[in-house]
C-alpha cells in the first residue's frame, strides 16, 4: 500500500468516526436535554452549529478520501457486480442519507432556537437526528464488514 493510500484510509476512518460519533453524541447526549428544557437556547444552538460544521466537513473529506480509495481499488463493474462493491455503494447511499438527515434536523432545530425556544426545536429535530443515528450505526456496520474482508 502506497503512503498516499494509507493516508487516505486513515483520514477516511478518522472523519467517519468523528461524524458518526458527533451525530450519536448529539442525539443521545444533548437532544434529551433539549427535550426536557434542561439546556438554554444558546448552548443548544452552539451544539447544532458544531454538528452542522462537522457534518459538512466530514462529508467533503469522506467524498475526497473515499473517492480516492474507490478509484484505486474498484472498477465501475466491480462496484456494481461484486458483494464488496455493493457494500461500497451502500456506504455512499448511507453517507448521503446521513448528510441530508443532519442538515434537515439541524435546520428544523435552528428555526426554533432562533425564536429562543428549546423544547420545540428539539422535538422538531428529533426524528431526523434519530434517523441519522440509525444511518450512522449502519455505516459503522458496513465499514466493519469491509474492513473484515466480508464477503
């Protein structure tokens, strides 16, 4: 494996872990505080802003690093015609879904937070952040299958 391939792989894993971890932390650690009204609008707004920043930066880095890895390891035919290729395609679809879900959930929360509310924005963002958390977990399972050499 060339140095550039190793760097792409390491950066890809780093940002994948950062993105999925951030989504899970916000969903499981911060969102419940908002639902209970146990946090003010400023701190919740700050967290939502950071979530969006991490999500966008990670999406860009993963597009670049994943594109490099896919371009050097797969052909178009192998992506669509092999089980490992199917896992890669599923990963791309899940990353797109994750990015979209985070964007929609954060946008719904920002609207209410701008009005200085907490419970309503948390409730509005909840289904999207829950779905984003499921996508995150599926991505981690997919990545584990690829790393383990399955199938």
